[in-house]
């Protein structure tokens, strides 16, 4: 029994208006008839959650690998804590400071914009 040769449309690379390997810019896509879907907040949240999950996994691995005790001294207090916990607390402290400074700056810019209008 003889088989017929496959055409380019069924040979794993279908000819379509939606895919074109030579087109790289967004305006070129629209010239070829493809209109990309609009970006949404839901999509951005999904990407953010995926990145956060990867960072969380990396943080858990880091904490499990750095369990040796270190001596911490702060304002007369002393104590021994695992290295990972000390670094985590320091990172959370820096994050809180950055959030406070960022929030103050946003409020400052909003007040300035409200006074202009």
C-alpha cells in the first residue's frame, strides 16, 4: 500500500496567519493579521505568583542548607540562631524599611499631584 507524501500544511508546520517565524516585532505581527490578546491583570498576577512560588522554593532550600548556629549581637542582646533564620529576619527588616520608604514617597507624589489639580 502506497502512502501519499505529506504537504507542508500537515508536516508539523502548518501554514497559519497566527504563526510566522520571520516576524519579530509587535507591529509586524499585526501586519500579518495576528492580533495578540490584550495583557490583563490576571495574567500579571499569575506570572507574579509563579515567580513568588519559585522564590519560596529557593528560600526553603536555602534555609534547609544553612542550619548552623551563629552568634547574633544587637543593642546589648545576644543569642544563637540558625544562619538562615538570621538572614531571613534581616531580609524581612530591609523589606519593611523599603515598603515604608516607598509608601511615604507614593503619598508625597499623590499630595503633590492633588495640589496641582
